[in-house]
């Protein structure tokens, strides 16, 4: 085969043998020396981003009409200087994921072709960076035409169904290295299925003959502005401010899933009011909740500056009480507009999407957002006070029992997005630990809030920190970066205290009691035979039955063990995730329900609970010596005038905190 020689990088007969292509591809980029193998100097690594504007505007067209096969067809036109080497990057480190999440996407990029003036331009992938594609446009070329397909996944990670699609722009763009994404201008367009409507934080321009065009924006803004589209959509305004509107855009599998009641719409409107009372500012010119109510689209949430992805179950509106555990999702992602998008840890404010992020402050980025998400769910009426108390009880009980806290401190879990990305299996999470900066971070901020309220006799609270730290520069988009020392200093401005020591002790210590904030807040952790509405909803949502605080495991509806608590009774009986329960005390039918009954009746028995389990090709009997009955976590009030935690969860009766005063000792 004739050699193709793009300037700088050489492709040498890669088709000699198909099975040797990967090896030869790497060898083609290497030079052998007496000292070993070194990278070819003619194929340099991607240029680091410099503070300069990209010359020209990238035109981006995504054709998203192939919903049956879930394929997005991408076409880009990128201004270039002919004869100069160029590296195109596929986004790797994605905002809001805190991780090289692109590793879960780049394998879905296919069919990449590049041309200039109608002539194919050969490209080659960097051997040390799979997200970088090297090429050299021919002399005289001023524009590259780039085409590829993004093969959207099916199943649990689905982004496309017959009724809904979620377009995340980083899946559908290659961009030039050497420039900050804030200074690369993109003109985005999208072609959607006929009759489909969409919502996005982008500003649409008058519709063209086939595609919807949007106002040119920076690549940073584009990536931060996902687009949802579908056949069945409902839109509600959540505030009365026409200058800064907040909208709830809901996409459903069918029109029957869009039925709503005035009380839940009132709760979503109250969420906006309570957030404004908390932060006393806004850092957007409009805000769109992009919500799917579907059991087919992947669930979860991702924060953005002017919008959020809130992907819920199909019953979010139609079976409101049974979707209880999902009611904190919108508050959590909304808080991120202040905490995470406007105020951002310096290590997460990277110049482009291929510079590694530093996750060491996720205990405030996610931990305090987790705290305010639960608090605002209660203050707005999305949750009752008892719902919120049970949600906090579940968090407290988990970390009270978690064995992994004996060897791994909370600070180290901030690296979990890199160590163990979310899309990987997570067996033995109670021993390894897993993204605990979310919920154990919540307990840190509850501890801080109750301490401030106690020390100030109810005149100050963490609300003051939120206003002073996240509420500054009203109307400014940012990002405004911060460090650990900035956080400690801002807390000290609210209440003079050794906040640096307070935070470091909780971040770096091992097996420290995590319940100080709960006891100071006027409650204690207790267990009862009654699961309660919140815990039952968690089980229903997870399609599982949990015995976490009793025998120490959870099972799916077919009796397969999903997780085992390290050092718990089931662990000591030799059980592990993946085993199939075939019988409970010798009875083979309906194993999950029979196990639930056996655990409940264990207080009246002296013998062990016997589980016949299948482990790969073998079957055996595991005997669990347990006699404490069902145990579900709840918070019980301690005798106080008015518990501080009640004050924290109550709707703000005024524009300033302080209406709750702790009882005298």
C-alpha cells in the first residue's frame, strides 16, 4: 500500500495484518535509540491551552433523527491554517463528573473522516493520549470538514428512546488543542425528528429550512448547555420574574406521565423562593430544569450553570409519594448553580476538557450541595420534615456502620471519581468506600451548621455562610474560584472559631463519630421494625430489599445478593455479592419476601437463619446467627425546647436566619 505521509506523523502500512494494526500504529510513532524507545519528536503531544482566542468560528451540526438506531451524526467545519500541524481533542474530563468520564464515551465515536477542499486528510491517534487526533491540513486549506458518528448506548445508560433524546454536546464535538474552551466560539445546529420539541439553555435563532440554529457561544457554554427533546413535553414557569425566568421542562415517555397536581407545582415554585432566600442572589440570566420522567432513559443528575439534567423515574409526578427519594434531585442540581458552577474549586476550573481536574474539595462542592439539597427539599415542601429526618437518618446510620472509615479517611474518597468511576462495578463499597464526600460531607456541614447556631445563640447559621460565600457578586456568571483556606476564612467571618482545624479533623481522621451534628441538632439515631415511607421508597426505586442494618445485605427482587456489609452478620456467614439465594430456611419460593419475614421473626428464635445460596456452579447453606429483628434507621428527638434540626429544615419565615434560638443548657 502506498504510504500516506501527513506532515509530521507517518502512517506506515497499517494494513499489513489486521491483528498487528495496534502494535504497528504505536511503532509508527516511535523512534528507537540506544537508550530505548522514545516518542517521535515529529508527533508532539497536544498543545497546552494558552490564553488566546481561537481564530474563527466552528460550525457544528448534529443530526439526531436516527432514534431507532440511537445514532447521532456529527458534522463540523473548523477554520484552520493549511500546512500547519493540528491536534483535535475529544473531551475527556467533563464538568460535573469530576473525572475522565470521556473514557466511557470515546469508544462510541466511530466513522471519523476529515477532509479539506474535498480531499481526505489522514489522521492518527496519539499513542499516549487516546483523546487526541493528530493531522496536518494541506497547504492552502482554510477549513476542515470533520464527520463522525456518536453511537448512543442502549439499556441502563440509554440517552435515546422512541420518545425522548438527551444530547450532551461533549459527546458530539472535536475541538482544537492550544486554546481555552472559553475562547473557542461555536455555532451549534441540530436536526431533530419531525414534530419533536426541545429545551436547552442555549438561545435559539429563527429556524432554518431543516435545522434549529442557536446563537454562537463559547465551547465552554455549549458543553454546559445540554439539549433535551421529545414527543411529549410540558413546560411550567416557576417564578414570576420575567427578566430572569426559571422554567421546568419535562419530557415523558407518554402524555399520561405529565399529569400534575397543584401542590407539587407549588413545591417546585417554593424551591426557587427558598433558594433565593438562602443565597440572596442568582448567577444566571435564565434557568431551565431539563427533566425526564422515564424508566428507559438513564437516571441521575448533572449540574449546569443555566440548567440542570434531572433524569427521574416515570412515576415522578404520577405516583408522587412513591417517588419520594427523587424529590431532592432538583434541589441538589439547582444549588450547584451557586456551589460548583459560580463558586468553583480552583482545581476544577481547568482551561479545557483534556486537562486533569483536581477533586480535593469535592466535600464542599458536592458535600455542601448534598446538605442544601436535602434542606431545600424540606423547606420547599418537596419533602415533609419527617421525610427529611428519615433521609438524614439513613445517611447517619450508613456511616455509623461503615467499616471502610477505619482505614480510609474522607479526604481520600474525593479521588473516587478517578479511582473507581461510576460506570464501573462497585462490589464491597462499605469496605472500599465510594464517593462518600457526598453524604459524609453532608454530615460535616450539618455539624458546622448546628455548631454555628449553638455558639451564636441562634443568631447565625450556615445560611450566613451560603450567602457570604456563594451569594456574592449577584448576577455575575463566574466562575469565581476558591481554595480550602478561603472556605475556612469565610466560616470564620460568620463565627470566629478554629474552622481550619474543625474541617481537617473531620476530613483526615479515621473512624470519628459522624453524628455530632445530629446530637447537637437535638436528635439521636435509633432503629425500629418500621421501615417508614422514605426507606420503603428507596427499596422500590432500587428494585431491591435491604437488610443493611440487620443481617447486613441487600437483595434484588429475584433474591440475588447485590451488596454485603463488611463485618456484618451476612459477611461473617461467608456471603458475597453476586450469590443467588435459592431457599430461606429450606423454602425455595419468593426468597426476598421469606428472608424479610425471617429477619423480622429472628427476635423470637434461637437458631440461625439458613440461606441456601448458589455461588457460580456450587450450592451451599450459609447460617446467619442473628436475633435482633428488622432494623431501620430513624431520628428520635431529644428533649429540647426546639431542636436545631427542626429550625434548619423549616421554611424561612424571614429574610434572615435566627428565628430559632437554642434552649438554655
